[in-house]
């Protein structure tokens, strides 16, 4: 006895839905990246290939994907871009490298970047970024390289960063940070010159003897 027609229809609909699932994922990443594109001024047209009508952004220049078509790298260093970062970047959950150094990016670092649990390298140095370093960065448990030097960052170095055991390189020099330099966890091995040229930043903190937010008022 042949299966009822409605069963074939249901099966076909289920197959179609399962086929569309990776496309939806790819489009959500493309949407996030296209939101970034719209927030940037691009006089050299380095983002010209970022076409939001494509199934996913894996064919766009400066984007690298894994075998599952999920974005793992964003390489836009030294690209003469200006504008600001967008919270939607936090949706790129497979991202490992966020390279936006040596541009003229302004505004603040979105707290949503703390959602990038697979991030290995965050390079935002040599821009014009202001505001504070979000404490949410402490959630980046895979982070190895954090380079935020040569910006206009203010506030304290978040103590949440002390809990990132994978962290090997931290450079926050040439900003306007305040407080004291952490000395525990990965900061035990970070050279002091990676904190220099922050006029309000004190030397290594003496635990229990000085408040870490000194000079921040």
C-alpha cells in the first residue's frame, strides 16, 4: 500500500527545511558583515565584493570560511577604512581572527565582541577608537593576541582579562587608560612597555595595597 499523499508532502517539506538551515546560518553571518560594511567609509573600494544577495559571504574578499562555510577570519588591516564597529560582529560565532588594525575606525568597542568564544586574535591597533575596554572581553577564553595600542581608549584594564589563561600578547600602549597594571594570570609575563604612554596608568598593582581604579575619577 502506497504511503498517503500528505506523508510525501510532509517528507518533502522537512527535507527542504533541513536543506535551508545552513543557508540561513550563512546569511546571518553575511547580514552581520554587511551591517559592518554599511557602517564604514571605504574610499578604496576594498569591500566592493561584499554582495548581500549571495548565499553566504565566503566568496567575499578579505573573508575566510571553514569547510562548513562559517566565517573564521576577517582581514581588513591597513585598508584605509573609517567609520565604527557594530554589535552585529558578535554574531560571528566561529570567528577566530578579527583584523582591523591601521585604519581610522572611531567609536567604541562593542561589548558583543565578548560573544566570540572562538576568537584567537583581536587586532584593533592604530585606529581612533575611544571608550572603555569592555569587561565582556573576559569571556574570550580562546584569545591569544589582544592588540589595542595606539587608540584613544579610557578607563581601567578590565580585571576579567586576568582569567584568560590562553592570553600571550597584550598591548594597550598609547591610549589614555587609568588605574593600575594587572600582575596576575597571563599579565605576569606581559612586558611593561606594552602599557606605556598611558599618562594616568600606574605601575604594576600591589595586591591589597592600592585600588586598581586609581587616577580614574
